[in-house]
C-alpha cells in the first residue's frame, strides 16, 4: 500500500531533507506590485492644474460689465468677490479644448477665480462633484453612466445635471408659506373652484408685451392659439368664465410653442397665458420677493431666476412618450389635440455641483449656454492635433468668434459693482444739520457765561445754577455727537458718537433727576423732617450716576466694538454706518446700555410728573416736566428710526434734527428761561419785590436745611399806601384811606405788585398805580424807576377773587387792561375791595359806551377759568396767602401751594 506523502517524508528509512525557509522575496514582490497598482490607480485619478493664457484685452471685455470697468477718479466702489470655481476636464482632445475655452472666458470676461483641472479619467467625476472638490465637468460621455446619474442626480441630489434644460411651471414660494393651509404645488389646485386661485392675479392685471410696431408679441396671425388681446385664452376662461380665471406669465409664444397652451386646455386649468417679453424677469423677480399674492409662470432650470429666488415647481402628471404622441405643436388647441403630462428632461454631457447654482449662479448660467458647434470642434481639433497644446487654439477661437460666445455671457447683476454713497458737507441736509448743531454748540459757552454773570439774581439763584450749568454742558456734549454724524465712520468716530451721545444724555438726565428729586423729597416729606439737600451733596449723586454710565460705556466699547459696517443703499450704491458685530456679548451690552439710559429717562419723567403740582416762584416744576417729556418724545421718535430699514440720509436727518430740537428745548426751558428772567428783572425789580418772595423761599437756609415747620411768609408789599387826595397830589403826600367818592376823585397806591394771569414767562413786578375819577377816568400804571407809566382810559375792569383764591392770594384782585388780565397785590383784603369798587365805578360809564369796554368784558369772562387755574396751580405759590399784616399771621399753606424755590 502506498503511503501518504507526509508519512513517506517522515519515514525513518527515507533520507532526511532540510525544511524550506519562508519565501520573503515573494512578499516583497507582492507589496511592490500593490504599490505599482496603487500608483497606477492614483495616476488614473490624479489632477493636473493647467495654467491659463491671456487672450483678450480690456477693450474687448469691458463692454460685458464684469471686468476692467472704469471708475471715475475719487469715486470709491466695491465689487462682489469673484466666486471660486474649479472646472474639470478629462484627458481627451474635445474636453481639453472645451475646458480651456470655458475657463478663459470665465476668468477674463466674467472675472471668475477659476482653476482648470485635468483628470485622466471620468470614473470619479460624480463623487468629486458631490463632495465639492470640483464645480463642473465641461464634457462627460453619458454612456455607461446611467446608474451614476440616477444615484447622484436623481436620488441623492448632490450632483445636478445643470445643463439639461427642464421646463416647468413655477409659483413663488412666499405665497405658499403665507398660506400653509393651501396646496400650491399641485396642478389640481388650478382647476375649477380652487381656493388657491383666489391668491393669484386676476385676468387683466398685467398688460401683455408688444413689438416695436405696437403689435402684440402673441399675434394670431403668427400663432393660431393667440387671441386679439395678445394673450392665450382657453375655452374654460372665455365668456362669463373669464372672471374666475387667473394669469399665467410666459415669456414668448415661441418658447415651447403650443405646449403650455395645450397643457392648460387638456388639464382644464383656469389660467390665461400673458406673454411679458422683456419685462418677464422684472415681474417675476418682484413677485418672488413677496408673499401677498401669487404668480404662476413658465420657466426652466437651470437659470438665474430660479437660482436667485425662492420658487416652487408645480407638480404635473409625469412625462411619458405616449402622452406627447397625442400632441402636435403646429395644431395646438386644435381638434383631437391632447397634452396631459409634464415636460421631459434632456440628459446632456455637462454636469455640475448642486451647490454651484447658489454659490455661483451666473457661472451656472454661462455653463448652460456654453455650446460648441460641430464645425467649431472639428476646427479646434485639427489645430490641436498639429501642436498638442489646447491653450493656443482655444485663444485663437475666442479671438475670432466673439459673435458666438457673446451670447454665453450673462449680464452682471445690478449690484455687481456698487459705488460709495456718503454724506457730503456741501449737501443741503448736511448744511442744515451743521447750522443747527453750530447754534447749539455756540449757545453752550454763551449760556454758561450768562449763568455765571447772573448767578446771584433770584431768577437764576433759585433754580440751582450748578445744575443748570451741568445741563448746559450735557447738551453741548450731545451736540458734538451730532456733529460727528457728518464725518466718515471709522472705529474711533463710531466709538466717539456712542460715548458722547450716551454721556451727554446721562449728564442732562442725571441733573434733571437730582433737581426733581430734591423738590419731590422736600414737598413729599410728610414727616416734616429737616433734611440737608445742599448742592454739594446733590452733585455727588449726579457724579455717581454719570460714573456708572462711564463704566457701562467702557464695558460696551470693549465687548461690542463699534465699527463701520457696509450697508446697501440701492442696488448700485452702498455706504458705511456704525454698527456692532452680531455676537451675544455685543447684543447683551447694547441692551444693558439702552436699559440704563431708559431707566434714567423713566426716573426723570416720573419725578417730573410727581412734582407737576408743586408751585414755585418761576414755575420751575412745570418747565422741568416739559423738558423731561420732550426728551421722552424725542427718544420715541429717534430709536425706531435708527432700526428702521430706511435711507441713511433720511435716518441722519430725522435723528439729528430731533436730537437737536430736544437740545434746544432743554436749553430753552431749563437754562435760557431763567437767564432771560434774570436779564429782564435785574433792573426792574428790587430785592424786596415779589420776585424773590414765594412760599418757602425765606425758610430755605444757606446750608440746605429746610425747616418744614416754619410759617409761610407773605409777599413783601413795601410801603404800600393808598390815599384820597383833595386837590393836588404833590401837596397831599401819603395819607390814609378814605371814601374816595365823598372826598376826592384821585386814588393812588405805591409799591403794588403785578403779575400776568397767563403766559409762559410770568413774574411779579413792583408798580405804582394812580386812579383818576371823573367824566374821563384814567388809570396810570408805572414802575418805580420809570418817569412815565402806561395810561389806560377805557377797557379797564376789576373784580375780586373768589373766596378760595382770596385765601391763597390775600390782598389781591384781578385787573383787566384791554384784553390782558393781571393779578394785583395791595396792602390787604380791604384795600383790594376798595380798588375794585373804585375802578368799577370810575369806568362803568366808559365801558358801557365804548367798544373797548365790551372787549374787556369778553376777555374777563374768557380768562376767568384760566385765572382760577393759575391761582390753584403754580402762581399761587408765588403770591401765597398768609401775609403778616397788622400783627396777624397767615394760615398754614397746603401742600399744593408749597414753593419749590431752591435758593442756595
């Protein structure tokens, strides 16, 4: 029996052979073979970057609007950054030539940053396109790639057959989003009684396009389906059914001639075709950017309109060759014609990345239009065969065939090149703002000087000159920030604008808050406690509020980093505005800064409202409230304007004017008014006059301590004297009161006080009054320093105060001269009654017979309510009752008539 081989080898009788060693050289050879195969595979897929020659001069490319544009000297402009495009071609002649022609035109004519890559094989084209490693392949043989096409194009959508035209009906997506309950992407929605139709434009809304000779481009003489109105009206929209149909926009009846029209008839769509011609793009773009109404239209992909607008394709019955077999384009709408399916897609040999239609839509449009004729390819290949270089024949063909490739170049978008539009100092709006700003800035040192000069005058001293100075400086700081609005934005000017506006507002508001808080604290002190509210202490409060604002601004400046940002003005212009990056920190600090200033404003307005009924000698509470409300209104206007998407010039004008008007208002109400009061009263009223009186004025000590239990002093009436005169006044001198009717026809009073019952600026002035009875009565009113006074011979009436008002203004009566009503303060109530009786008796006959008397009575009646309001409100405090006379004391004042005079 034969032994097994292994047994035979191990048989002791067999000669012993050595064990063979491992054959390492075979492993090394296998590894070397794999390396060679890998190199070969990588070589098959390796790329080579081709250098592109310069073929065209600037004069040739400039008319297309993409490159070599001439910018006027001194005009700044920006151009959209060119897209980065990688074109792939494979290693055969026609692809090589097509790749060079496409890359050269993209770079030199359209300014695209293009790279031309050569791959030896097209087997990896689809994965490269899907991953974005290349943008497009200029020539791809479709044979044996149907499976790849279905995988990457049809199923995954990562590669698009970008250059195969697919016609469809489209609807603007915005109207579908605005009506989520309706279905806009189904053809069924455009049939009878569909609610979708209500969102489309009625027939007759859009006029059809015409030719140069005035005829419609849809002419029945040329196209049998066209109507005499230049539209296509299907049978279901004719006659009485027309009103229920809607418009479908089309470019021209020559595009897919008859197909759209037959499709509408066969599917019974309630649509009338309107051919728009050259206005199609503008109409569709306008419609696509809004959602108030819908527009359905004919178009195709790939193209710029679908790439740059949000559109939705309407789903039609799927394409089939059987469907199209029943349609004849030459007899559209005729008997026996039918077309009930979608347009078909054509598979061409150019494919691109699915992202290119959004990253480079105009390159996508160029690649779609790129098409070489057979004669062009044959000529190029013949020249290519002679020198094996594709760049030379490609350049020659481009130079010699401009008439062919011109149609491939899409027009640049309107905003491709944008020019800088910025404020110029010479512009009218800028000049107006600068003039107003200059007035504000020049008024600041002027008012500061006047405040210092009149600081000891009662009209200024009683309203705290230090705080008035702070308010003036704050207004000046705000004015400087407005002046900086004219300058070109930079990092420093943007920061300075924010700092100055915020800091100036903080100074003004803090000063108002402290002034109103002092008044509120004094007159809201129900416990009648003594409080130290000197200017030094209050200045510390202002400093604390401003210091906190500085801290917030410093953090804001470090986190938000204000800087100039580009803002579009129009499609062709841009400007620079100050902005902050859209980061969480920047947004948070912006909000904190805004909230802090909002709290300051709310505090100022609230305190102003709380002290609105506090009376003072110069109605300071009233004007503080007016200033605070004015700032509130200005903020309510300016803040929305800053964030509204309006023209930057309009924003600049509105913001600057409102801020400057607020500055003028604050200066006028809180600074200019008391200064003018001081200027007008500095020589007309002595220190003992009513101007420096007022409830609580004499009880406010120099150290800021307010004794709340101090009695209210009466207005000082000096040596007020009323006398009856027999004969010459020069002989009589100062006498005592008497019965005027019985002893004489003259009454006079010395050192009376008068104040208007109404008006923005009202002050008490010292006067002398002389009343002469007789057939021609006369009332003379003069100031002590004046040689002559004012003589009144008619339209003079007097009446007593109501009991309520008389308790607040003892010794006063109401005097009407012509149409002006005054409060007159005499020595006491009895004296006031005597003057009322004598004036009434003296002028009774004259007032009854002269028309001026009738006007005086009318004026008296119309101002009665106003006089009461003035007495009940702020004026009452200036002439408060409770005067000491003949050893008597006045009653205690109520809270509503306490004085807010803060004499320091």
